[in-house]
C-alpha cells in the first residue's frame, strides 16, 4: 500500500487539521475569528464572573416555536452563558418555554416580564406568536428579570435584533455584578434646595433603587449643608441634585467641593430659567426669568458655564397635544411641534446615550464648555440641531408660537448647536485650593482621585408627570402616547458614574450586520431549493463515477 506523504495536501489534512479539529471539539476551546471579537468575553466581564461566590442561575424564557431571528438571539444567549459557565462553574443556566410550562401571565408579570406578540405566516396562514424575551437571574434568594430585546423606537426588526445582541453581554454581566455584590452602593438625593417633589421624582428613585440603595440627604439643621452632614455624605457613592431653585450658600459649595475632592460622584440637573408648562397651558403666555442658584463659579472651575437663554430647536422637537377645536361639544386634540421641548438624539457611540429612545428636554438652556481644564475630559452627551434659536430672558413665551416655529420672535436669534448635557471625567482640582475657605474644612483636599460628573442644563429631564396625584413612569407622555428615553438615559448616567469595573464600555460594542437579502430570497427561493436538493446528488454521482473510472483503469 502506498504511503501518504505527510507534507502533501492530503497528509496535512489527515495528520494536522483533523487532529486539531478533534482536540478543539473535545477540549471546549473555541477560536473567535470574527472581526469585532463578538465571541470573546472582555476582561471586565471575566473579573465580574470570577467574583461570584455562590451558585447563580440564569433562567432564559426564550424557548419554543418562534421566528428565526429570535432563534439567533437564543443561540447568542446560550453561547454567552456557556462562556460564563466556563469562567465560573458556579454560574449555570436553563432555557424555559413559559407556554409549554403553562406559566400564567400573572406569574410572569409579577416577575417583571411582559409578553411580546409577533405575527407569523405559514402556508398562507397568519398566526400570532407569544414570546417572553427575558432572562431571570437568581442568586442567594434574590432575583432580577432583564429584557433581552432593546426597546428603541424608530428602528426595524433587524436593527433591533442586532442592537439586542450588541448589548447582550452588558445586560447580563452588569446585572450579575449588581445582584452578586456583597454591598450595594449608596446614592444620595439632596433635599434642601426646593428640588423636585417626591411624586415628581418617584420614577428616578425607583430606577436608582433597582441597583443601588437610594435615599434622601437632608441637612441636619434643616437649613443648609454643614460639617455635621459629612458622615452621611461620606457614605454616598453618588449625589443627585435635581432642579434646585434655592441658591446654595458659600459654605454649602465648600462642602460639595470637598465631597467631590474625596471621590464623590455627582449628577446635576440644573434649571437656569424658571419656565413651567403648567403655567403656560393655563394662561397661554408666561414670562420665564433667570434662576440664580449661586453655582456659576462652582461650574466654571470644571470648565462649564450654564447659560440663561432658552434653547429652541426647530428640527428635533417633541410634540405638544393641545385642544384645537370642538365637535358637538367634544374637544378635538392635535399634536403640534413645540420647539421648547427639544429632543436629545445620540449622534455618536457614547455608552451613556447609545441605543436609547430620544430624550425629552423641557425648556432647557445650554452649557458652554470653556476648555483649558487640566486632567479633565469633557464629553458632550446631547446637543441641539443646526437649526437652533436662542430666546433671551426675561421674555414672553406664548402658545401662539406653535403656529410658526421657524419664525424669529422678539429677542431671539439663530445659533449654532447648543449643548444640553456633558460628562466630565478625570482628576478634579478644588476651587478653594488657594482660598481662605479651605481652613474651615478639616482634612481639606486640593484635588480628587479619578472622578466623574454629569451636568444637564434641564431640571425637568428627571421629572415624571403626575396625573390626579398618581406618578407616571419616567419618560412617558400620556397625551401623545410616546415613550421617551429619559429613564434609560438617567439609568445609564448613574451606571456610568458608579462603574468601577469599566463595564460601560461594553455598551460600545458594534456588530457588523451580515443580513441576507430578503427580497432576493423570495424571488429565487425555488432555484435555491432545487440547487440544495440536486447538488449533493450530483456531487455524489461524480465522485462515484470517478472512483469507478479509476478502479477500471487500474484493474482494467
């Protein structure tokens, strides 16, 4: 029998490639050859998974008969959880078909899962498929449900699937980190400066309490922050200041400065102008005026200036529903463009704003980034469009402006895009490092460790509507029936501020869409079906004929 040369193509295939395939198959080793490394876990993810000390189970309710796109999401989820289990055997998972298991909708709703209904067509018959694209993480008598589908308006089903897969690793590992943490971080909500009422801020508090311990920070003397409040402030990993309308005292500014210098994260939602839609709706006209909370020099120290001119965006805006007529005694409503409600639409891949619905701002002003601050990186989160107008205040805002949003009114002028929100990160320097106030603070620090801060030039971005004394979910507009991205934005903002594992970068993962041409599939379906049926038979026939010819030639 003729020996096979190990250096020949056949020899390389038999002695190198086949053994390598067998080794990789039984060893569980996988090679990620994708350009974006979509099947490789990040170092941050591995670190979080290795920190899980007790058994953790992930129940995925994505099992059953559903379209191929969801089969792909199911496969991606299963692959990722298998990788999780390889890193830490304490992590296990199982897939559950809630319909086959006869789980009631009430039981699933109590777990935070809402059904999705998908149209399906088979043999010319249209049916409706019910699925629950959620995962439930269970750990040490605690549990949390997370959606596997990105909730974002204005995108088609293929984009939604791609973005869901992009965010899969972050969704799973961030929730694993939160539920398995030995101690939850604390978020303080300052209550002293005539901020938003508890009902108006309930939506934010609820989202904060999902992953953190959130509670009020109330000065002990009921007047202003003092040194007596330091023990409570030091417990807070982040401090939220939402729509203050009472000026901060100079002593309070030193307290806040040193909170930041000691590593405290801050989320600011600042109104520089007093303008309320409720007043405008009742009186049809209102005169906004500037609000001075005595923080100009404070933010200037970080290279920011919050302006007092209202921003009108005549390109990217939310709708305002108004009574525009009456039929048989019944009011007729119409949704009209309202440029004082500009929309924040992400223009880049910042992890805080990526893949969320447009964020609704209400009577915002703008932020100037002054630059020149050493060791501070400033990132713009949202800004207006190129068709922006500025209205100086005090000045009248009239509902009649809704009829001519493009027209220039009194004391208005065209402007370049204006910034609504920024994120700062780096080592901050104290504004009081060379001032006498430093002597009043024990253990004064002139600079901070690596720190973060988010400033938003709108106090209402975190306010939920209240109808008949009942708070609505944050970002929901009942009149226009729209869901804005305010809740998603502020949840991401908190996660960004308190992310000490660099997990937020996972939200920047991009997966290149490699989709089939659906139109071509429909047009050429029959041809491809015949090709798939006949081609294997033809190949087998040719190989058989070649073998018979070689045998006949050899033994002739």
